[in-house]
C-alpha cells in the first residue's frame, strides 16, 4: 500500500469514527413521556418550524396526570445539554406563561449545534414533584437557515 492509499484509509477510518458520534440510532424521541416517578405525563411541543441553529425559540409543555387531567399551577425548570459533548444548554430557558389546560410556554430555547440534545424538565406542582427527560435531534436541515 502506498503512502497516499494509507492516508486515504486513515481518513476513511476517521470519518467512520466521527459518524459514530452522531445521535444513537435507538434514541427515544417520543414527545409524550411519563415522568420518572409516573406522577405526570408530559407532552413537549416543539416550534412548528424547526428553529435555526443559534436562534431563540419557544416550546410548549403540556402537563397532565396519568389519567389525563391537566395540571395547573406548576413550576417547570428547564435544563439540558448534549450528553455526547458534555455541555449544557447555551441559554437558560424559562417557563414564562401558563396557558389553559396545563399548557406552559417555555421561552429562550436555543441549540448551538446539530446533534443529540436532552431537554430536562423538573416539575413542581400542587400534585407533586417529578422530572422527565426528552431527547431531540437537531438535524443539519434545520441548521441551514
Ligand atoms: Cu455540543
């Protein structure tokens, strides 16, 4: 094998390794999930149009009991980050409004790069305290504009 061929091979191996750092293929991307202790069922609603990288966007969270009763007057703390990169969210999103039917608005969401992000919600309500983690994959397509 000549030097050029082995360099090309090394590059191929490098590309394959970088490929492994893309989001795990078995990620649970469900937008409706039970909380860790099954006190609530949480539905996360992303913006209608995927937000561009480094642009602020709002999400909505719908909070219900396991039997479907909306949970009002909850406080929701938002945390998250990229598990594969070891960094958190670039902003500190806040639940700023409570709409009807246990729906809350989260403002200040921002993704600074493509890939696998976790969105972690800590819920504190008159019905109890619990938490839930959602996975979201920010795709290249969303990064375009
Ligand atoms: Cu990252």
